[in-house]
C-alpha cells in the first residue's frame, strides 16, 4: 500500500452527487471554465469555503476527505491562496482522470453545512 496524503475538498450538492455516482471513488471532470481542480491541504480551510461560499451559492456545503498516493500527489504544486495555512494542490483539469486513479480508498463526507449552521454536522456519509 502506498504512503498517502490526506486532502480535503469543499463542495456543493451537484458535485457531491457526481462523486456519489462514481461510488465515492472519483471527482467529476471540470467544467470548461474550471481549468484547475484544487483540493485543499487544511481541513479548517475546507470548512471555511464550504460554510462561507458553498452554503450561500447552493444552500448546502460539504467538506470531503480523501487520500491520494503521496508520491503521485507530489508532482502538483502547492499554492498558498492567502494566509500561511490556506494551501491548495493545483491539478490541471486535463489530468484529473489520472489523479482520480491515484485516490486510495473512498472519498468521504466529513462535514455538512446549511443556512444558519456555524459548526456543521460532522458525519461520514456513503451511498
């Protein structure tokens, strides 16, 4: 079994439904206006995005957690998107299929946020 890196991804309900349809094993292809897939390296940053961006935009925000083969993930640059703990992994959209093949285990929902919730509901959800 390869060594892995834990990543988080804040997501809305439409993207999450596509992840569910994959059997919790893959991220859907990016839309034409989304050239980069960017999972984040910090759970708190993912929570902030899900709560502050996904909830207003979609009515619900989720934080997912998944593991990727560490050696494979190291080929992608880590970008600082603000403060020193606001880190993202930048994966070009055209490489997402290969990235998905290096996910180890399943993608899981670890937090859910809805309007009026500040802490979210922490539960693992699978099919």
